[in-house]
């Protein structure tokens, strides 16, 4: 299992240390305005009500729980550190308190944060800044004070809209347009508790028009203000949801505006600062005194330029002071970023006068400051300002007593936001037409579904308050802080060892080999390539930032931005998972930024937060909301989970999880299969019987329930109950996950057979899409969370899932033999190779490792990224392209996502193609028995016939430890010889499996001239006398299963069947099945049929074997491979007549056929269901004519003979 791969010792050591180290994502910052982060903890280590946390270096730390293990111990905690100008390079977070205590303890820390929550307002003081938040009205922040100075006031949201676009009508005349202005209207304000290092104030409301009520309140908002102890900064998370009419509610401006008191400050001491490129600043004053014809003096000029108070005017050149009235006052400034490649700057003296252009630049840092050297001021910054164009910054009325700063999240200078459909439907007024159009543009169109109603957008801003104008260097640092706020993260090895966010990934280098390094190199290429494509292809914009394009157009050297379903990706096939898993295992900042941007895009723009589609997302398309396929697979919280916990429980991401908790209500309104369901299937959405797909629908719900259960939210009990019910009822579907779609009771969580199979005979509906939206990851996290104590509940569910993992990539013959029909022509084999790796790991099946890599690197890579691909870009320039670009035609975003996710998980689960980590329990010392079985155990071998030394060697050579790597070796042997094979070892022998043939590591064979005292220690662990072969045969086999150290790990059983006079010993095989041992990992049955001494075999004995085979087949195992080795007899022996065919004899073919049918029964009873199914014979229509006297090997692979 993976636990062995990553090392139990590391986990134990980490758990005992009760500490976690967190480091900065991109190096120690120069400035820290406060930070929030998350830390995982191993199961069972720390009780929530008995644990306190401290940070190294006496850092002021605030802590809270974001997730619990089911036993009540901490799974994830969130932490906040106060602001400091000298942050440490790393912090050690120590959890203390008795592990088994139930006494609540908390070390009360002193804090500079003061919170006053009154009926009308909330007042928060950080020690440097005091902010007041009214609980009603249009103002979100009524005042911001730095020290004893009010430096900001009347903070409010601004919305502008218009009823049309300035397109001309047919006569060339402008259409009539009404222009509307709205401001925020507060409806709810809340404040956090336990404020030590951080306080959170949440303000909710909508935008309201002033005056005649000509428009309803709309565009609901949630604005969160984060204030940290000792900080001059306020972090803002601003979220809006579009709920307008897209045909007449055209947004033309979205902004956040603050007034800045300037009364009493001389105009030449009022400063304007606007961030430019790479930390640069526009540094001006309202009344400039540099560059004049007369020089006021170097000290005066220097003071104004640097933002300090100018010397007393008496020290100036009088030729300046007597003419100050003739120097214009620059009242207004505006920076406009209408593209990711350039911004314009201008200023004017007042409204009604022309603007004067200021030399612009490329990419503004998105921060503006207005203030004075004595009255102080305010700076406002927008993260990713140029990436989310069109944006702008306005400074207005700087020459009056009250100036203002407006940060435009959508710039009024850009023109109205047009989010109507990009085409009129093209006549697609029936499902048939829509499906036909899908065949050419890959777009799934349907009128009414291409709506932006309910989509959202979240932005991150910062406010900085100062009692005097800060230095340019300080503002440059704050601009960097705004765009790259410091991030603290635990080390990858530590996160991995806690198993708090999946057990399917590992750190690079855990498997050291050339092949592993190549895969790592390829994944590194993909991360860097997509980072570069975001930049080169300008995947930026208000709605677009954070997404990428689905597929490439080789001819145009362009991603297919304008072709139906090939345009914006909308998280198709889980690039989010690749980026997050890559980050978790490497801690790399480039992967984090890609993943973070996808959280803020996919969870907002590609998902719905209001209306009929709440909790659903939209399939890939030209517009993020344009496709008619609305499914939970896009909105699934598995894409946001890593960020939610790593960030310390980001509250906006928590909102997204809450929305998916109720997605079942949207399934009542949206039938995802409405266009493709057979006409004879009647379906009416019912909360007790929703027709859902396991992968694209339920997995998203399950992940939301899991997070709610983990974080012990208000619906935790409901979430757990529904998960448990789903897990209980799921295995009752005859074909488990292969059923594909079934009826889901949203009130209880229970599953029932689908309308196409009401009798539960076994439906087969397997889609390549079912498993590529975080299903494996969700189920692994779910099983891990339930833990080993709940295996009675989870085991049948996991068995059903592991069957799906195995059979998706199996041959059609195997699929048909197991389920009655094959799965059709499936694709995405490379991405699904991780399912094969998962079942190989969880069932410890080394024989599947080769298949994993064949699917990932071999034929399975034909629909993915092949190892023979160039794995480099080609530079395209000149007239072929608009701008020079780096191209990789062979990459699609689908292929990138699946190659990355599967590569990470395959390496973790099974090792590398050239270094497998699946070696069975030989690598897990902890799993070995402390009894006599201390040798390396290779396979479960049951020999039930007199085996000579030479025969034993020959019959066992098909499996060598170096190639088969099986687990648990047990050998019960009766030997006619008076001495055992050469080099026979007892059970206490050291592990020699790496160098010696199997007979040298036999646990217990027939002893050399066994004495009664030695026989007491035989493998059967019974004091019996067995001096003759007959007595050996009569030993009961039930104790054999008891004697095996770990029966559940057995992968291979070998039967040696001797058709001789002592065949009556077969009856003892019945004893094996009486105890019904659980052999979930048994995959190979090898039967050696020795007919060389065939003399007489009664019908009763043949039937005895068939009955035995049936009984053994009822044991809990699932065989994939049956090998029959027939050692042919040299003569045909006549059988005794016992109600047999008219001739009274059995031929050797009939004997073999009987035996093979019995073997087929063994293969055919996986958990009581037929795996290899046939009417009368598992070898239909064939008899084997054995002409040779040499051994002959037949292999039955669940459906065919080779």
C-alpha cells in the first residue's frame, strides 16, 4: 500500500513531534501585513478541546479548527499571524496539550486588536488602524483612522449600468440608452470571534439606485474585510453575483470608492502616487513646484517629490511663493488599463477642462495613493490589476477638502459589458439539431441555458492607511504585497504524511529512477508551458482570468478560442487537480499561482450561485456560461479543497462548498440527460429518485458533504448520514460503479437501480467522462476519512469501486465475462491508468503494474501525451502569427490535465515503470506475523498430491520472486520421499526470496523423518501423527487458513491435483471453504493437473472436485487469471462405471474438461457473482486433444483461453 511507500516511520515521527513547519511560498517577504494559513494533523493526535497552538519566535498566533477527523481529533487548523516588518524565514507551529484530555484549555494571548460590536456599527482597531463598519445604509466603511487622524471615509461600492449598447441601428442612428448609477445598500454585517491576530468583518447587500426606484436592487455583493493585529493594511475579498437581465442590464462600471479628508493640507503638500511597472510610481503633487521657471529651492523640491512636508514658505524663493496662485491645481488623475499590454494616464484641473496626457506604460501595479504629508492618506490596491482588465484608477477632487479614490474593477472607460450570447442559436430549436451541431462545433447549445444569470466574480483588494505620506519605497513594497501577498505553507512531506488531503500523491524523488525522472521532467514542462501560454495568449480579463483554452488549432497556430466546445476549458478533465497535486508535492509557487487563479475563476465564473443552476457549472465553450450542459462536475469542491484548507479556511471558498450542498435542488430543475435519454425511459425528477451519474453528478455532492462533515458545519450530521447511506446502498447495485447511472434519494442519500434496470439485473453504463472529474480523489479522501474502524461500512463500497478501477482498462473479453457485456470503445486510457494504479495499490496486486504503464506510456497514451512526443515547444513568428509564440501542437488541455494527474498518482501508487513499489507484504514488516512465519511470503500454495522433488521444482517455476513479487507464501506438502527437497528451509529462515528459487523459502514442508515433537510445529499448528501419505491427505485444511499470517494479502493459490488412487483426499478441500476466509486480493489460481499416474477416477470423485471448486469459489475473492498446467498421462485408463455415459468410461478429455469447468467455477464466484460466465462450460465448444507427452499450459483469462 502507499503507506509503505511513503514510510510509516516518517508519519510516526511527525505525529510524535506535535509540530509543523511552515515556510514562505516565494521566500521571506520584506513586509507582512498579516497572513492566514492552514496546517494538517495526523488522525488521532490532537483533540480540539484540549490543544493549544504556539508559533516560534513569540509570533502572535490565532488558531481555529477547519476540519476534524471522525474521532474528534484535529485534521486541519487555520492560523493567523499578526503584521510585522521583520517576518521570520519559517515558523514552527507547536500543538500542545494532553492527547487524551477532554479538558478545554486556551492560553490567552494579549492582542492589539480591539473589537466593539454595537447595534449600529462594528469598530475594529488593529493598533495602527481603526475602521468603523455601519450595519445599515450605503456605506461599508464609514471611517478609517490612522493614529488619531481620519484618512478614509464613506467607503462604498459604485455600480454603473445602461440599458443598451452604443451599436447603431439599421439607419445608422444610436439606439436610445438609459444610464443608471447605483451605490451599495448594506443588509447584513457580522464580525468574527476570538480576535487575537485577525478580525473578519463581513458585509452583505446589493446595489441600489438613488431616487425614484426605477430599477430594483441587484448585483448582490459580499465584501469581507480582514484586519490583522499591528497592521496598517485591510485585506478585502469582494464578491458579486450577476442577477440582471442580460439584454438590458449592461454593466458599465464596478468600483470601490473611498473619500480622503484633505482639509488643512496645503495643495503643494498633497501627494498623488499611482503604481506603474515593476514597482515604479507616478509621484506628483496637486500643486507641483518642480520644473517651474523659478526654483523654490532644492530642499523644497526634494521634500515634495519624496512626500515629506515642505520647509516653511519663508525659506522658499519669493519669486515662487508670490506666484503660487498661477500654478494649476491638478484635481483629477486617471489611469486606465484597457488591455493586459498597456495603460494610459491623464490628469485635469477640474471637470469641464480637457485632460492632459501623462506618458503611460504597459502593466500597472494597480495601486493609488492620495494624501498629505501632515493629514495622512489612503492607498487602494487591486490584486492582478492588469490581468483582470479593463480596470482603472480614479483620483478626484484632490484640490478640495475631500478628495476620493475609486478603484474600478470594471472600468467605465471600456464600454458596457456585453454578456449576451455570441450567436442567435443558428436555428437549433430541437434536440436533434442541437446534437447534430455538437458534431461539428462541439458546442452543446440550448436556448435559455446560455445565461450569465447567477455567475459570480471575486476580487482581492488592499487598503493601506497612513498618518503621513509613505515613502516611495514603502508604496512600492505595498504594491508588490498587493499583487503577491505572502503565502505560508507546510512542507510537502509533512502534508503527505498526515494523509489529511488524499493518499494518492507523493513527493518527487520518492521513487528514484530514470523513468520517474522523465515523467517528472514532462510534468515540469507542462506547468511551465501553460504558465507561458497564459502570458503569450493573453488569457486575461475580468471574466477570463484564471481559465485556459481547451484545444489547439494547428492551422491557425492559435488556440480555438472561437470554436464551440473547444474554447474556454472550464476545468474540463481536471487541470485544477493537476496544478494542486503538483503544488502539494513540490511546494512550487508557479503551480500554486496557476491553481489559485483557477479557484478564483472556476468556482466563480464557471459556476452558478443563484437561480435554477445554483451549485452547477457549465461545460467548456466560447463563453464561460454559454454551453447548455450544466453539471456538478465543474462546480465540484474537490477543485477548491486544497486551497480551502491550505489557506486556513478561505471563507469565500467555504461559500462555494455550501452552494454545492444544495445542488440536488438544481437537479430537480435540470435534467442532464434530457437530450440523449431513450424515448421509452420515463423520468420525472423527484427528490427521492433523481437520475444521477456517479462520476459527473454524485462525486461533486459527495465532496461537498465530506467537507461539511470534516469542518463540522451546521449540516455535518446530515452530510455524514447521507454519505453513509450512499455507501451502504451503492454496493447493492449489482454492477456497482459500472452501473454508471442510478436513482438517488436526495433526502436520505440512498441509491436504487436505474429506470433501465428496475430489477437490478445489472446495468452497464460506463463513460470515459465518469472518472475524470475528481472521482478517484474524492472516494480516496472519503475512505481515508472514514478510516479503518469503519471498514465494515466502507469495504463493500470500496470493493465495488476497485472493481470499476480494474475493469475500465481490462480487455473487452474480461469486461463481458464479468458484467455480461463489454464497456464499448472507451478512451482516455492514459488518464484512467491511475485507476489501474489505485486498484493495484489497494489490492496489492503486482501483476497490474505493467498494465498501469502500458496505459500511461504505451497504447493507452494514444489519446493522451505519448512518451515519444517532442516535449518541447516550437517558436512561430513572422506572418504566420499575430505575435511571436511558442507552440506545442501535440498538447491539449485535456491531455495535459490527465497526463499530470495520472503521472503524479501512478508514481505514488505503484512506483515508476522501471522501479515498482508494489512488492506485496514483503516490504511491510509491520504486517508480518510474529509467529513462525518470518520468511518472505510469496504466494499461497496448496499442494494436495504426492509431489516429488523434481516435480515440485518444475511446477513452481512459473513464478519467481524477482518477477511475480507475490505475497504470503504457504505450502502444505505431503512428500513420498523420506527427505525434503535440497536446501529446505524452516519457517524461521531469513528472507532469501531475492536470490533463491521458491522451494528454498517454503514455510513448512513434509519434514525429514518427522518425529511427533516436530510435527507439533507444522504449518497446520496441530499435534497430529501423519507418517503416511494417506494421513497427510486427511489433515483438515481449515487450520491452514488460520495459520497464514495475513490471508487477506494472498494473491495466488496453486492447486496440485493428482489423479491417483489416493484421490479420496480431495474431500478434505471442503474444509478450506467452511470458514469462508476473506481473500480480497486473490487474483491468480494455478492448477497443476498430474495425469501421468491416471488409473481410475470415479464419477463421484469428479463431482467431488466440482463441488469443491464451487465451494471455494464462494469465498470472497475475485480471480483475474486461471492457469491450468496439464501433465498428460501416457495411457488412457478406463474409469469405473457409476451411472456414467453409456460406454461407462471417461476419456482423458472428459476428465480434463470436468476439471477445467471446476476451475472456471473458482474463477467465476467473485463475492458470490459469476465473473467468467458461460451456460454449461467455461470452455464452450472446445475439447483439447493432448497428443504430446510434454506438459501443456492453458491460460484462462476470464472469457477466453490462450
